[in-house]
């Protein structure tokens, strides 16, 4: 749980739970997908995060009051659009409050939630009710609000405002929030309808990430290969090659354009699939388990390793992934002493860790290891400045001091 200051959009849908319970499961699931398709895309467009969805109430957290107000107006207009097209109507009542809140995996807690629960009682169907601090902080160039009187349960010092509905428009709030939200996915009979290209982009996203990661590594090799090709082609007779190239181009030009585009796309996808398969098979099982934060699976794979030195090194990787930097450094050092060269390399890498405990543990292990190849990394750590280092106090972490002590163990006193 952490405390933060932000804006809470509380969306109340009276009777939604009873409505879902009265329908067969398939119909209720479809209706809930449609409802989420109405509410969530506008909130996502303005940076909102769904914190809780319990019964008839939905809590969505925003950083800025203006974003929450525009999102509330957009989802009310989107609900009106859906009702006009399909006749399926959802009774949405929204309230927006701002202040300090406590957020954990179960939702938003604290006095702000109690205030929102009281303010929502002043909202009727299709309304967006704001607390006074939200009204004071929001942009009023395109949206306006009218002040309400006292409401039951709301403290008298809390002023309430209701977002003014648009006149002469088919949408309650004139589509202002929808226009600012940009392009939103359509809603079909079964929920949100994604365009085909969006599904394709999401499907090939892992392969695109793999290609981006391997690009910097293969660039020098590609540059060398290109230079070799330039030297080789400079010694070839160009006239026959150009003649053949023109013939091939003429044959390709006779192929229909859509066929050429489809073939090119198929080749590109095949190459991306090959690269993704290569990297997926290249990673060992422990790498895959740690990438998914599945430490239990990583432990199971650890038991399958027969070589003792490799098993010690793999245990260090698991301990580091769990944040047990001292245990990880001990295992890396033990692996290095037994001849596993990767153990020393991992200790050197840990001297640049983002965690002070990781850097200090690595420095102490390198000092105990006694390998003078660690001197450059330890010197660099002594000169470095990290925000989580603390030179004051006996029990506080100081990785620079650990590096100096390690250098002293290696026989080099810093001046």
C-alpha cells in the first residue's frame, strides 16, 4: 500500500449486479464486456487506472483533475452513443473527488473514498458531480459546471458542482471529452471490436522487441559484411549483372501489386517469427522462469542441473532476481572460486547495480575473492555517486566504503 495524491473517479451503476445475476452466464459476460468497452477506453485515453471493480461501483484513479473530468464526460457520451445505436442503456452516475488516497491491490482506501461515497449520492443518471477542489483545478475553457446545494451526508464545507450538459447536441456533453480522447475502439455486440491491424501489432510485439534488442549487436557485423560486398562487387563485370537485373525487374513488374505486397509481408513475418523462435529457444528454462518472476519454477529447474558449479551459479542468479543480493554475491563468488568464469563476471556487473546492497555485496565478495581483475570496477565504484548510498550511520549501506575496503584487501590503498 502506498499513499499518493490524485483524483478519484467513482462510477456508480445502480442495479448492474442484479441485472447481471438475472441473466444467463453467457449473456451477463457479454453485457459486462460491452460495459467495460464503454467505460475503460476513455479512461485509458486520459491516463486513468482501474483500481477496483466491485459490484455496482468502479474506482478509477487519475493524476490530474482535468483528465478525470474529461474522462467522465467522454464515457457518459460514449454510453449515450451506444444506447442510441443498440438500445442497450447503462445507468451511469459519476462523481470526481481529489485529494490524498491510499492505493493497494484491493482498491482505494481512506477518507477520500468515504467522501466520494457521500458525493455520489448527489448524482442522478448521466450526471458528473465534482467536489469543489476538482472544480477549482480543472480547465474550464471547454467544460463548465453549476454549483449544487447541500446534499445528504456531505459535510457542509464541501461544495459540490455538476457538469453542465450541452444544449443542441445529441450527446449529453457535446462529445468534447470524446474528441480529446482521440480514436477509441468500436463496441460491437460482443464487446470492444479491435481492428485487425491492432491485433497483428499486438501479436508480433514480442518479435519486434527481440529484433530491437538484437539490432545493436549485429550492426558491426552487418557493416563489415556490407564493406566486403562493396569490395567484392567492385571486381565483378557490371554489364551482365545489370542486364539480368533489368530482366528480373521486368518479370517482377508483371506480377500484380497486391500479390507483391502480400509476398513481401509474408517474408517479413516469417523472418520475424524465425528471430522470435531463435531467441525463445535460446533462453534456458531458468531465464524464462525468472523473466516471468516464477521463482518456484526456477527452483524446479535448478534441481535438474547436474553440474555442481553450474548449479551454484544458477542459484546466484535466482537469489539476485529475488533481491537477496548478499546470498547472490556469495554464490557467484563460490562459483568463481570453483572455476565458473561467469561468477566473476556477474560480481563485476553487480558493482554497477541500482541497489546499494547489491553493489556493496559484490564489492565485499570481490575483495574476499582476491582477483586483481576486479580493481578497475572497484575503483569506478569508489568514484561513483549513487543516491541510495549513505556515508552517515553505522548500519546504513555505503557501497563506496565497501569498494574501498575491497581495494585494501587487494593491496591498493586509495589516496
